[in-house]
């Protein structure tokens, strides 16, 4: 609901523009989200911090996390100071990449909280405090760069693009860390991919045509408001038109004067 809600609220509360294609993009985002939820994979059962630790230590996830950290440092220290003010993708990519660590930390802390109420010694486990520090640092970074993006760019564009980037990173992280797609059927995989592509199409409609003045009222005029293609004429036709514009009898011979 973040995509349509942010676009609609920014239109009414902040005075930002939302045309017919933007509303259609919001609708497509809702449809795509619904399809994704219907075909969503089930989480692999992880009930203890020891199981969570073993998953975090797997070579595949460690390599994936290292790539994300390198990309994050490159964006923060090199690209953001140079292109962050002009390119909407810089700040939002930072938020999305950091979101992979926040989602993983929330998953682990959820297990720790359930273990705490079950009487397990989770406070003595080092992973609990590592996850707390990671969650605080990642959320702080996300809020910082998301606010910077909102200060510069249109709200109705920031949240849809952020949603697509963040969802892509989260799905990839879940595949690598929790192996959610191992037990999925072909139908569910196709449904999930189609739902996500529908969301991307909706976000594209929100972004690509945001400056067009399109509504149900003026849609026929917009479709018919096409200028005719200019006709290329040679010098002979121009001279004949100039000559015809003068008042002269038809039976008189026409004389053309060329200056070189």
C-alpha cells in the first residue's frame, strides 16, 4: 500500500500532481502486490538463534553481504556527493541496499524475542546484540538518505521507486539467506515474477508520464491534439505561391527573377 498511499496523499496534502496515468500506475501496483502475496513463498522454519547464526555464516550469504557493503560504501562516499542531488536513484539505492541488513536483523530479533519469552538465554547470545547494532545502524542510514531524497525529489516518485528497489533487494536476500524459493512450484514462481513486473510497470507509469496533463475529461483532446507534419517544398513551389499571391490576369505570362 505504500505506493498508492504515498502518491495519493502527496497529491492531496502536498499539492503534487497525479494524473490519470499515475492513478493507473497505482492500480497496477496494487494488482501486482496482490498477485505476489498470493504466490509468495513460505519462509524456511528458523526457530533458534543457533540456526540463524548458521545461516548467516553460509558462504553464499557472506559473499552477498560483502558485495552489498561494497556497493553501499561506493554509493555513500563516491556517488552520493557527486550525483545525489541530481539522480533520484543514488539515495534510494543506498536505502534499498541497507534494507537487506535491516530485514535480516528484524528476522533474527523476532526469533530472539520469541526465545526470550520462552525463557531461553537470548541476552547472553552475542548474535542478539550484533543484530540490535546492525538494525539501529541500518534504519538510521535509511531514514537519513530517504529524507534527503524527499527533500529534493517528488514524493510521488520517491516511494514507488524506493518500493521497487527495496522489494528487489529483499526478495534476493530472502532467496539467498532463507532459501524461500526452494519448495516453490513453477506456477508460484511465474506468478511472483509476473506480479513484480506488474508493479514495475505501474511505477513506470507513475514516473514516465508525471508531467503530462492527462485526465478523463481532457483525454479525447489529448489524443486528437496532434500537429500535422510539415510539408517540405522546393524553391519552385515557393516562387509559384508568391507569384499567385499577386493580382495578375491568368492570361498574362509569368516572369520569375532570380538573384544570385
